[in-house]
C-alpha cells in the first residue's frame, strides 16, 4: 500500500511492491507492450476485488496536462522536448476505484489511450466537472464500456454542462438511426451541489469558479479533485476539510484569468491543509523535477499514471 506520509505515489504491483511511473507513450503498440510485458505489470483497474474494502479508495491520475496537452504541437521548449516521462501530460481526467466500482471524472480527448495505458477495465459512472473540450471530447470512447459492462453508462453533470453535452454529442443521448451500432449508450443525469449517493458511497460536488464560469470539483471520502479553477468560493472551503489528498489546478507560474497559477495554488493548498497535495492541469512552463524541488513539503506536481490512495 502507498504510504500517505511519503509524499510520492507509484503504481501498485501484483506482488504488493511499488515502482516508478508508467510512461505514457502514445503509440498503441508500445502502450500494450508496456502494460503487458513488464515483469510486474500494474494492477488492472477492476482487479482489486479481492483487496477491496470500505476504508480505502485508489485514484489514478489519467491525465494532468493543460488543454493543449504536453508536448504541445510545434513547440520545442524544454518541457515539450523533455526526456522525463513525467513531463508528458495528456488532458486532465482521473479514475476513482472503489475496488468493486470505478468512477471516471471527465472524458479527456485521449481517453482511449489513457485507459489502455492504465489498464482500465470498467467504468461504472462518469462525473463531469464542466463542458470545455479538453474535459469532454473523449466521450465517444465510453461506448467501449457499453460492450465491456453490458450496460448503459450513467453520466452526471450540472444542468449547463448537460445542455452542452447534449448539443455536442446529440447522437449519444438520442435515438439516431444514422448511428445504428457505433453510438455510445449513455444516461445523462443533471446534478446540483448536493451530495450524490452512488454505489452506497457519498460523493460531494464542490462548486468552483473557472474565471466567471461555475464548474464542479468532487470529494470522494478524504480525497478531493479541484481542476480548472481560479477561485474557490468561501462556502466550498467547508467541504475541503480533513483531506488525505487534494488534487488542485496549477496551470503555470504567470497569472491566468481562469486558472490558479502555481503561487495561488500553493496558497489555496496551504489554507485547505490536506496531508498531501498534487497539482494538475499543468502547462509547459512547469518542468516536473525542477518545480517539485521548490514546492513546500507535502506538495508536488501530479503526473500521468500516478496512483494515489486515500481513506474512503
């Protein structure tokens, strides 16, 4: 098991040991080889049933990058050309694994590649933080889980996000004879900021502001995920107490109108006081190793493929 006091998390291995991050190579064949031919492959999501208990959840950071992804197209900066796999960042998404159920937050454009690279075997529900393209454009890949799960995939979003999802992906939410076999089968549920009861677990939406745009973060037990935010409303701080782990937006060093920069993110994290904080939605201003070296104890940049444990 991961040591919550260590400040660093790695993949679980079948023998109980841990190792370094699984590099996210966007060649499908390379991903499969990495996942299947390692002498101790990462535990597939959904393979934890024998280990599952009600006291622990396992969170996989599927993507930790900005809306452009890292490396960016046509950029030769130090981060975009870095040989460190921690500096390769796909668009932001996480998977929360309860052992017998798995909840996906957002459907990033690289969702298929993220699922292959991290061995995701099931998705029982999807929560959406908001409707921006880097958080929803992989929605079509959910149709694979219709086949795997042999069921409709329930999705949960604010009324504003639900409206945009229906507009952008009409074929996924309405009967359309022009998509007789290739449309995802989805059930879209509108939510507010009240607690959700899902699989006998409570999930708490956390209202945030992304510039002037209302978005949602989510709390799962002692873990909270707050991506794409520039303001945490005062009332939302009440939902962020006694956290084992916080994952929080930290785009870059320079100010931005709709995201926390690194200085703002550190200040917010210090106020929240989680035992461990990892930053996400990271642009190419921030080199992984160099940035981590200057962050306060208990804080670090997250990375694609990172696995975290927290109390359920």
